[in-house]
């Protein structure tokens, strides 16, 4: 994973959390159909990865500890950010099934890649009591009747 991801801090955090007994990590891997097209060369590569925390407080939102976005090319960075956006919707579903707020948060001062969080839809938000400021949140879209 290291050669495609420019920031080592998120990678180290993801590997650390993956090795813990209750570590929660998500990887999105590129698996295109075998067609001989250009994108097949990327088969099996990680597009984006993250680690997250579920606080013991039942009303605390899920929080992203680390987010690894590819940076080897601009096209890969854009695909990686799109993949990370899909991963946020996965985390929103985890939150829904656990009866938590429909948001995913990040204590942004701990992250080296604020631009990536903003690019996938995180916005400034009120900091929940269990987390530190400054805080950004990715919220579920509001449904309309």
C-alpha cells in the first residue's frame, strides 16, 4: 500500500488498528472485470483505506481515525477520493444499524490530509462531547418525501 499513498501517518494508523483485536478497518480494492482494458492493470490495488472508532457512548457518532488516499497520480487521487466517499456511506449504515447519529466525524487537527476529508464531503460541525475540536462531519443526505 505504501508506494501509492503519499502520507505515511494514515497508513501507519490503519495498519496499527487492523492489528488490534477490535481494530476496525475498511479497504476498497479495485476489481474490474477482465476485459483487457487499461483499468485492468490496476486490478487488486487498494483505492482507499480507513480506520474508524465506535465510542462506547451510545449516542456518539462514528469517528474516522485515519484515511489513506492515493496520491501517485491525479486520476488515482480522484478515484481514491470517490472510493472514500462510498466508504463513508458504508459507515453511515453501520451507524444507523447501531442506532447512532447519522454522521461520521473526524477530529481534523489529528489528520495530515484535511483537503481529502473536505473533498469527499466533510464539513465543519458542532463537536460532540466525547470528541475534540476542531471537528468535521460527513452527514447522511436528508431524504425527502
